[in-house]
């Protein structure tokens, strides 16, 4: 077993990405389970530099929100070739990813709205701190019994920061990148809202708003034509369909804010979200019910309106 910094025992790898891998680990000092994100030692350049990752960890550590997987610590470890490998220690969010749930097809629209309301509430907290996530996607959303957790602020950046990534390297997931990100323009909160629009569309339909069989085809299709409109979904309120359309707008200035999206989606399913400076009134707590299945959608929607406490988010 490998121990980082004399404190974090790496137990098993739970995820691998293009620039990093995530391990389930045990914090020997505080005797708790955590997630450790190790930046790949095989990558070079500013995008994986110690200083850059440390700065991003500091930014993410400022976020205290029930829908954000919090950052606990930062450190470096020595690779086999002697290079410093930065790592970020985070809250381990227990549950299944939204990507896993979507393998079985689209969600009931009420559950989709609830999930995206809480994702948008997390983004609202980040945007209030001037932070852009830059990689909102189903794999970075955990559906836990207590509610949604948005993961991986590890490539988050200050709003408006220039893109210093090397040519040929894409920060984020192509299907969820806003048009301006494809042109290497500085990421703003509006870029996250475009990704939220893709996420909402996927939750409602079980597919992306672009017809393509590969990343190359996807990028080509996105540059040639706008996203496909939402198909008709029985019972879906018009305001949710309109919100999805606005999130996918080509021009960043026409997209809604994360705060507006969180409140609109929560209101559509009579749920609660925790947003900066504004919390909807408390509701009666029903019997505990897991909200992340399509069984008995009406019952699940009622359960989703409950909150676990004064700082909860639509639980």
C-alpha cells in the first residue's frame, strides 16, 4: 500500500481520467475515508504544474456548499523519475454517478429537473466565488442518498482566465464544451451553463443534442449546426424546455445564470436548493425515500422536496 505525505493510505483506484486518477484512501491523522486525486506524472506543461494545481485546489477549497464535494488538502509526491506529482485530497462522495444512472435511459423529467437544480446550485456557489468548473458532465455528478454532489473542481479556473493549455490538449469533455471554449476563449460562468444545458438535455432524452458517432464527428457537427431541439416529453413544463434551449444558446450573454436556473428548476418540482444569499422556505419532511429511481415518480418527487437540515439542498 502506498502512503502519501505519511498521511494518506491509498486503498484502491476508483477512477481514471485524461489527466489524473482518483483513489479511495484513508486519512491516518483524522481517521476518515477520503478521495485522493493524483495528477498523471506522464503529462508535462503548465496544465499539470504543481503551482497551477495548488492554485486550483485553493480556489476549490473556498467552496463550502452541500452540493459540492469539498477539498481537504493538497500535497506532492515523488514519481519514479523524481518529478513532483501534485495531488488533491477531497471528500469521498458515496453513491453512483449520474452517468451510471443514464445507462438505463433517460430520467423521469421531475428527477432530471431536481438533479440539474442541485448541480446548478453548486455552480452558483462556484460562480459567486469567481470560479468556473469547466467539466460539468454526468461522470462528475454523484447521486448520493443525501442529494447531488458535484465532483472534480480540479480543472476549475478563475472566470475569464486565459486558456494556457498546449495546442491539441482539450480541457473538459468535448460534448459539454461551450462554443467559445472550442475556440479557446477564456471560460466564464456562461460556459458552465452551456454544459448544464447539455446535461439537462441528456437527462431528459438519454442522448446528446448532437448526432455524431465519434469525437471528430461531434466537433464537426457542432461547428456546422445548432443543437437539436428537445423532443416532446409528456408532462415537461414549457419553462424547463425553454431553459434548456437558452442554456444551449450560441451566444454566452443569452444563457441564464446558474442562480436563475437553480431556482427555476427547483420551483418546477417544488423542491429546495441552497444558493448564495437565498434559500427557499422549509418544507415538511416526508419518510426517507431514495430519490434517484424512476419508480413511483410522484412519490420520489415529494421526497426530493425535503431537506435534511438548515443548510441542505433539496434533500
